[in-house]
C-alpha cells in the first residue's frame, strides 16, 4: 500500500545517502571549524567567527536552522543564495568559501570582514567624511557593475549589508533575496527593505506592468549614500507605510539636498534618485560620466590602492556585543554545544527519519546534490581576509 511504498522509499534514501557518504567522504564539515564568537543575526539566521582547524584561517560562518527555513518557507531563498554565491567572486563582495549542512543547520563559510557594517558605524555616531563616502560609492559601483554583468539583482543594498574590512574598504553581502534575470527578463516580486526599495518595485506590485530590473540596485545605492552623508534617508519611509502611500509619496515629495554639498555630488545623487528608471544612472559607464567622479582612478579603486577615509579601530570588534550573550545564555541550541547534542540525537534516533528537516535533507540530496553534500571549496579568492534589517518585505516568486 501507499504507507509501505513510502517506507521503502525512505529506507532507499537513507541507504543511498549512507553509502554515498561512505564512498565519497565529505570534504568539509562543522568539525573542521573552531567556533570563536557570535557577531550577528538576522531574518536569515546567525553569523559567527570561526577558524579552520587545519589552516588556522579565520572566516565568518552564516548558519540557518533547517526546521525554521521550512516553517518560514525560505528554503527556495537559501538555495538561490547558494547558487548565486557559488558562481560569483569579486574584490568588493563577501565571497563564499565552503557550504555544508548537518541534521540541524545549513552553513555558508564566507570572507571575514572585521570592520563592521555601515549601519553599526552610523549607530555609533561616526561622522564619515565626504572622501570616505566617495570611495564607498566607487567600490559599490564596481560591485554592482560586476553583479549586473552576471545578471544578478541584489535587491537589498543598504548600510546593513555593506561591510568594511580592516583597511576600511567596502564589501557587499547578503544575497538572501537576490535574483537572476537574463535575456530581457524582468523581476516582479515585492522584495527588499522598504526605505531602500525603488519606486518601480511598488508600481509593479500594485499595477503589474513590465516589472523591474537592475536599476533598482542603483536607486538603493543612492539612498544609502545620502543616508551615510546626512544621517537620515532622502524619504521618510517606514515599515508601516502602505505600498499605495509610497507610490503617492514618490510622485509628490522632492528630495532635499544639503546646501553644503558640492554641486557635482548633488547632481550625481539626483541621477541615482531619479524616480523614472529609464533616466536613472545604472551602470559603471554612466557613473564615469559624472563630473563628481571625473578624478577617480578606477583601476586603483579596484586594486584597493585608494586610501580609505575611515579605518575601523583594530583594537575592538565592531558589532553588537549582545549577540554573543544571546548565543551563550538565551539560545536553546547553542552552536558551541552542537557536537555533543548531535551525538546524543543520533544515538536516540537510530537512523529513523521522523521530522520535516529530514525531508529537507532528502530534497537537497536529490535536487541540489552539489550545494551541500559535495562540500567542495567554492573557490579561493586571492586575498581572504551585523546588524539585522529591521524590515523585509515578503519575497514572492519572480516571473
């Protein structure tokens, strides 16, 4: 009957997986890393600093509970993020090194950036100089130009997702809601963080139409640069604002620029914050036509030869210290006790498949075998080495 067929299928899956692991041992797993401390969390999961035991290299490890991914319907987003990260590498991105999983969690091991994110520094009342912000703008321009060449829309450019390295250079992270569009396709999902989302995303959600493309990331970059310069965003937008009210806002409210800013800077920001995406700056070539950036040596920017205007203090960790306290005191399944916890669970389960996350294991194994079970090194960048978003729109399927 159906129950017996399902039972046989599950036994086959378990047998096949066990033999796969026996003859093709996993290259990297949780035991290869020493957990040092928690440094961030968000809607996606948590982040900690780890050290690989054999090489002693330091990384950031992002991990997501599989049961929670199922309950929040985020499995597709996790797969998409991994598929994107495994195909890209750039000097101003936070690059992927390893990915693997165990019974509880899915893991991504990425570059460790110890300089903190721009949101953290804004909250610490850091007053960035115009030169420092100009360099961030140039570095993010190169990052977005690269992503565009790979057909990727990030969809969540904001201070929280721009991390600084120890020399003060900017790196873009968090591809949790990124998407890929090719051959003239358009994205249609309501996805992003509301205060940084371009007007056409809201228009697409309300009235359908043709959707949106890479231009949305350049709008978000304009909002981010404005906020880091002035301390607040160009539009007073909050999570509680309805989509309809935001469409009205963009058509009636004008951005107020500081009278102390150079005219060329204001002109460039106007080009980034143009409501009509057809008239918005949205490429490296267009950015290079700006008089404000006419003196930029783009090769030197790419090679990190431009001295950063703000260098984070190397004597401290630039993140909220409560992340570590929460992990140690409040977390019901702390990472540092995982090995003992899993050993106990394995002895109790005796190989029986009993929960939804075990279903996810099988789904991953048969549909995405290279994502977690191969555990291969994604790539080796030549030079290896947060605060959560307060609001995310629901991500829907793109068409």
